């Protein structure tokens, strides 16, 4: 749930636990091999599903049986964890291992503050097969500080049954999306189930529209400061959502619609599309009885690209008193066996090659797995902005998207605030 400021709030609120945003503290109650037991405190983000939490705890018992290391799992809601994590890591009561965002403003900020254990040697010793691009997200100054979280894409899920009944093909351009949405609206169907009450959702909306407009290179230029956030492409991406709201292509007053309500619009068939992330696949499988397709957000002149990102993954506290045991736990979490378990149980996608043949997955999840494997091996994909941007920028983006959807600011005004925040 997890992702998610935006993505991390998203990933946070929907954290699928396998790589969930977790936190914990570690304590040693004896030396292994002398009759004592090492207990690691593992902090994770509080999941919505109590059964998922219990499944993780049961799964970790396999690790305990093999290693002799006990794992005490504790949870915090995302906002609380964001507030107290640095304080906990500076104290003797902090977690030994915890899950947190893989991007610069999350794990990167902790690494800069000297709060993370250097895992560079552990990577070499255990030969963790993490994709290179994913490993870069948890690296700083040539050192590796964590295992990146689950891979995710952001695009559009669509109700294939409604599309077929309305004679609509999956849109491949913005013009196609506009025409399909207007046809659905005129048929009394909400075209896109968009809710932005919590704020983080708006960051996803901008990320997907802008990624498909400027491509991966364009996104990197924006994030590196080599292109301006006041560019026409940014203004147009913001304008798309403003016009979609004005033209009745979204639920009424989307900033009053929370994420769970937007999901219910899609699950019940009241809305034909929902723009969100691949973390939703498992819930779609469990909550619907119609066929769902998944496509990139369309580009201005043709087929777009998926915005891609990484959820929250495990880090080790620099002050842990049980670093060897903590690395043993990370070795378990980085194993192919654990990756396969997360695929089947939580519908998450590990940031490393996984043999999924023979696994029990739905056709929709099979498609998502294939899409992401292609991206990881060199395909073109955009970015989830909030994972890579600063807190100041994310605040400007989330507030700005809500302002656009409530007519409290124009796209140009929001773009100017984004540029100002990027220059801080």
C-alpha cells in the first residue's frame, strides 16, 4: 500500500505486506549457539488486512526455524511512522529492521542522516539478484543501504465487459481516451473512478499523464532540474485532469472521494476505468466478477508508457545490536522462494528475477508480471514522481492537484509552484 507522499501514501495505505512498509525494533536476549535467542524487531506499516499480517507472521516462522532468529513484527500507520521513524532510529528502542520507501526522500534521507546500516558487503556476500535500476534507488555515494520494495506500475484498469458492451476499444491516445470517456459518460457510466480526498492520489494522476507525455528521458530531465516544471507538457498534463473533471469524466467532486470509495465505483461497475497502480491486482481479482484489462495511460500522440516505481522495502538500522541476524533476515526476504511466496499470497512483484512458471496467479496478474519483467529488462517506463522528489515538492504537487480539481488554482499557477518547490 506500498509507494506512497503520493505513491507512498498509496503504497502505504494499500501496502501488500510482503514488502509492506514495516517497522520494528531488535533486541538480543542471548547469543545463538549458547542456548540464547536473538529476537529482531521488525517494523512494518499497518496493513488494512489482519489476515495478511498473520500470514506474514506465519511465513516468518519458516525463517525462524532455519535461522534460530525470532522476528517480532510491529506495525504503525504510515503517517505516524513517517513522523517518528527518525527519532526511533536514533534511540536504543528503534527497530532492527524496518520497511520504508525506496526513493531518495524516504530511504535516501535516512541514509544521508547516517541512520542506515551499510549493506554493500552483504550484497556481495549473498549475491542478491536485485535489478540494477532498483538497486540504484537504495544506493547513496556508492554504498547500498537497503533492498528495494516491490515493483509497481501506474496505469489504467478498465472493465473489459463494459468496453465490449459499449463498443469501445482500449484507448491508445489521449484522443481515444477522451472519446471513450465521453461515450461512457453519455451512457450514464462514470468514465474514470478518481478520488483525491487523501491527496496522494493526485500525485499518481500527474505522474502517469506526464510520463506518457514526455517519456522516461523527459521525466528524468524534470527531476534532475534540466527541464522546467513550467513547461507546456506539465501544464497540459495538469490541464487534462482539470478538463476531465469539468467535462464530467470523473466522479462528482473528486477531492471529496476517498481512495476506497473510488475503488468501490470500479468494483460495482459504476465506473468503467480506474487510474491507479498494479498493487491493486489482487483486490480486483477478489472483488470483481468481470474481466479487467490494464493499459498505460495514453500519450498525446499515441500509446503511452507505464509510470513505474518501487514500494517500500527492508532496511537495517545503523544502531542495531544484531547486524548479522538482521542481514540473515534480509537474505530470507531477498530469496527467490520468498519472492514466489509474495507473488502468490500478496500479488506483489519482487525487484528481482523470479520464476513464476507454475505459480497460481490470475490472467490479469500474469499480464502485469509480464509487463513489469519487460520494463525491468530495459523497457521504457516513466516514474512515480513522489518517490523521487523532495518533501517540499511533493507537498506542492499534492496540494496543487487538489487546487486544480477544485478550481482554486490554474494549471499554470500550479506548474509555477512546482518549479519553485523544485528549486528549493
